[in-house]
C-alpha cells in the first residue's frame, strides 16, 4: 500500500497538467465562441473533464505531500488553491449547463468569471512552481540590479581566486568556504527562502541545522549531511544542490569536507591550519601558455617563405590565430650551421624551430640569437655539447629546449639558470647519470632527464 501511495504521489507532476490543459482550452473556446455560443455544450464538457482531472490532481498531490516529506507550510497555498480550482471547474460546468442549484452565479458576467478562473489557475500553477523550482525561479536569470529593484534579496556570487602569493594568508571560511556555499546553496537556504528550515548564510545558522536535525557534525564530514548530500550522484533524489541549480566542483566539495574536518574554523588562515596547496590549485587563475609570444605581428612575406621552402625546410603557421611560424628541418637532415642564413629572412616570425636530427654543432648558438621571438627550440639528436649556449640567455621568449640524445655537458647546466623565460629542458639519454626530473631557479626551471625505472615487483622473478 505504501508503495502504491508513493507511486501515485509521484504521478502528480504529470497528472496536474491535465486540468491546466482543459481549463486553458475551455477559456480559449469561450473567447472564440463569445458571440455565437455554438460550442456551449462542448465547453461545458471540457470544464467537467477539468474538474474530474482536478480532483485526481488534488489526490495525487496530497499523496506526494505525505510521501515526499514536504512541510505543510510549504504546500498549503498550492493545496487549497488546487482544491479551489477543481471546485471552480465544476462551477463553470454547472453554469454552462444552467443547473438551478447555481442560479446565483448567473448574474456574474461570463467575462468576469473567466478572468477569475484564469487568475485562479495561474496562482495555483505558480504556487506549484515555487515548490518544485523555488519562489525565485522565474526571476533567477535576471541581473542582480533588477532583482534588487523588484525587492528580492540578492546574494552576490563571489569568485574564489587564490594565487601563489596570497593562498596561505586567505581565510579558509571567509575566502573559500563561504563563497562556495553562497554561490551554490544560499539561493535555497536564506532568510527569505529557508528550504527544509535550513539557513546556510552563517556558521551559527549552519550549526542550528534544519527540520531534520543537524547537517554538520564537527570533525566528521562523512557523517555530515551537508557534505554527504553534495557528494551524491546528481541523479540521486537526495543530491544537493538540486538539478537545475549551480553545482559545486568536486574540488569545492572536497574543501567543504576539509572545513568540517578542521572543526569549522572561521578565523584561521589556510597557512595557520597547515593545509596543502594542492587542495586549492583549482582556484588559482589559469594561464594559457602559447607556443609563441603574446604579441601581434604582420604576416611574413610570402616570397621569403617560398625561398626557405625551396631549400627543403618546412614552414607553417603555428596556428590560425597568429602569424608566427613553425620551422622544421625534418626533411633536410644535411642541414648545417652554414645553411642557417636562409632563415634570416623570416627570423622575426620564427617561434618554433626544430633542428633535431641535423648536422648542426655548437656554432649554431650565435645564429639562434638572431631569432628574437623564438619560444620552442629543438636540438635533439645533434652534435651539440652546450658550449656557448649561454648566448641564448637574452632571448626573452625562449621557454623550452630539447637537448635529448646529445653530448650536452653537465658543466653547462648551471648556465641555463640565467635564461629569462626558460621553463623546461629535455635531456633524455644524455651523458648524465641522472633520472627523473630536477628543478632549478626555485622550481621555475624543470630539467627532465628521463631514464625512469619501474620498481621491480614479485612477478618479475617468475620463470615461465
């Protein structure tokens, strides 16, 4: 029996559209038929159907109220106006059928009755929408300035931005947790709309809990409903925030858990709590790294590009959004430093240069300094040793150098720390007896040696 009640209750959102459709159809036919009165009997039948389906909607709505845990305060207006709408449908049916029992309403003009009926169904539908979507569902897309002018309390979304310089000094609650709640939860849990009798506008309100008790247990996020409901799959009926509302990221949810684990601190910084930086990286501003300088330049002369191509060098634009060029000698392994002269005509436009697998030597460095916008340099599989590489330190955009499979000398490694923008150097299969990664310049320069070795596991010793 309980299952049947829940099933019928959950049919309410579907059934409720039947009386709405019949009523709107009846009103439209009345408007169309106001002079000829040809469809009087049909309109009366439509209102009878509206009344019968309205009764069914009231029954299923009441069952949904009982089975879904709504408070009576939240549904009473919708419930009583729904009953009134069903009764008014029968009244309109009886009026059109000219039953003697309702002679008292014959004196009321049809237009006034229709307007009153339309207002009643509109009010009932609006109250139902408030239950399912919230009282501010219709005005939610409006700008905050308009919401404020209409008298609605607004809760400004606050972007959480942390940086390498300020993240440890940020207050965990004020600068991180409160904005997460404000941006995702407060629209349903504020003084004007206390869904589930739960307020999330301050720590005092949060600790008071809602109609079902506490939503937070200090130090125990996995037992705190505020946290566990956020972690539920979106399709779960108990997931919060509900579908259609702004959803917090998994990183934001994790920080709610951290805040609960730390006993809800309100006046401590991230640094004072000793929390790891990794927890907050998703709130650091993202920077787009391009393989070319962030400046606008004119297109390279087509004649110059054709001359370079005519010498067996591949030339292409780095991307459709820039005029910077990618140049590669992949099809000319005989390329030497003396061949470099042909590149001078497009030197200003070269952002990516691949000389890997060619015959160049350390003498190439004095030529490379003439490429002011060079960003990525590939010298792998060449006879370069690193002598005179310091000449490149004034290339302000040079971010990456590939020196894999070369005889690069370890003694020149420290010279790379003087480079202005250098971030990565690849030294796979070098003469160094090193593996993995090494960071220089306070972590700003990564030297990637490769030569990674997986630790042995027991099955490696099995002989088949």
